[in-house]
């Protein structure tokens, strides 16, 4: 039986997943609260990482080191970087990049990371599994896009920044954790996938709309997760 590690950044995202779990028990490691339980018949370990790449990477490694995880799923919310995507749409992160990683002074392209490269790919089998399930959801009123998610340690509110990230990386969504989780999984050789529901569109005031639609994005991700696992 596959044991899934599930990582959420925020308590709202984590709570929606905890709501669909059964046989729950808590374990605390390094001040991180891990919830072990089941979704349907699959064993899952759920944890809230906190916001940002360092929190995400640290939590991913602690999860891998302590729970004998087979695959990692990171779900949550993101801003759109693609004008064809609207609030509530789903982005499957086929490609993960760190838009704020910059060693261009040493002759590398923006986003290049030593021993990793310019991007990291999610597990192809997990991508196909999520894609198949989402496409078969009846009366679905949102789009699904398999594309690029760009991560960085900044909550993007500027239209100019959004356009720059989209142009440079062909990004569909912008958030703050996914590519860091991807980097740890890549180095540890753990299959992973990053899923995002669009919660806001950088327009100078999306910090407000983000709060309005965070619960919608979180609930949509948990509903999809329940159908996949």
C-alpha cells in the first residue's frame, strides 16, 4: 500500500484535508504537527509546513526522514500568472521553478540551481492520475491546466512582477512553496506532485481577494485529493 505524505502551507489548506481523513492520530516532531490517518483506504501523513520555501523544504525533509513516505503531494492555493486562468481553476505543476533564485552573475540562467538545474518535473504517473480524475468530474465548472508553477519568497501583488515571471518561465501560477518541496523530493528521489487552485490574481490588491477565496481553493483541492487517493 502506498503511503502518501501531504503537505499544506497554511492552516486553512490543512484543515480541509484533515476533514476528509479518518483514523487520525497526531505526532509532533520539531514543533511540526503531523496527522497520520487514512483517506479512503490509503495511509496518509498530513502536515502544515508554514509559508515560504525554507519552511516547505524543512518540513519535506522531516516528513521523509520520519514516516517512510512513498510519494508526496503538495496542495494549496496560488496566484494566477496566466490570464486564461481564473479563480478556482486548477494547475497541475508539471514543471516547478524558483523565480527568485538568481546566480546569473556566474553565467547561469535565472532560476538555475546547482545540482538541480533550471526546473524540476513532477512524477509523470501522478500527473496522469490527477489529470484523469479531474477530467472525469461531472458538472465541473473550472479549468485544469498542466503547466508551470513558479515559487518564490514573496507574495506577488504587482502586475508587472506577474508578467515578468510569466514571460521568463512561461509560468501559469505563482506561489511560495512548491518548487522547494520539489527540490527536496528530487534530491531524495521521492515521487511528488504539486497541485494548486487559483485563489487570486496579482492586481495590487489581491492580498484581499486571496483571503476571500482561500477557503474555496483549499476545499477544491481537498475534494480532488479525496477522489484521487
